[in-house]
């Protein structure tokens, strides 16, 4: 009986330890035969890069002659946020005239920048109203205060045309 309890506790504690072990995941471009860093400036063309590496992860929005190959390795432990272990961004730029490779730049995690996202609040032009102004405005709108009738072409404070 004591052995069964010890075995159950051992199995339970091992299962608990396995649940807290980090899980790695790979996203983006996975190099199989060739890596993007093997591309030679002045030797390779758009066709040879496409044949070696396949289609890019992304093409630059503003310059169609820049291709990006993106890859990332993250680890996730239990309920904690995922941790980025490795990130590689390889930017390959081609010359528009003859489609030859002009530059190969590699960026890592340390080259990234934090981007401030929109807080989903629309900024308003003008000034903020105080609580007293809001209350007086709602009383005025409800008809509690007397209103002067103003005809077109006539000012409210002056009488007559």
C-alpha cells in the first residue's frame, strides 16, 4: 500500500515538472539546404535567390526590389508570456535594371524597435468641458432656461432688422 502511494506521488510530481518545462516553437522561414546569409552580393540574381531560398516571407511595401526572409524561435513556459530566443530578419535588395543582388543585411532581436501602438482613443479637437459646464449645458438644452427666438438676419441681443 505504501509503495502504491509513493509511486502515485512520484508519477504526479514528474507530470507536474513536465508541465512546467518550456516549449519551443519556430515561426517563419526555415532554411533547409541554403540560408539567406549565403547569398552573394554581385553574383546572385533574383532568379537564383528564388531557386535557392524560395519565395520571401515578405516583400517591401515601398520598394518591390527588397525581399525579407523572417524567422523566429520562441519558448513558452506554463502561463508566462512567450520569450523570444532568436529572431532573424534578412533583407535582400536587388538592382532594378539587371535584378542582381545589391545588398544583404541581417537584423536580430537587438536591432528591433518597440512600436507604440494606438490606444484606440480618438483625439478630439477643442477643449474639455467641466462638470459644471456639462450640467448647465444639459439644463439649457432641456428647456429649463428661457430661450430667445432669433430670426435669420437678426441678432439675439438686438431687436429689429
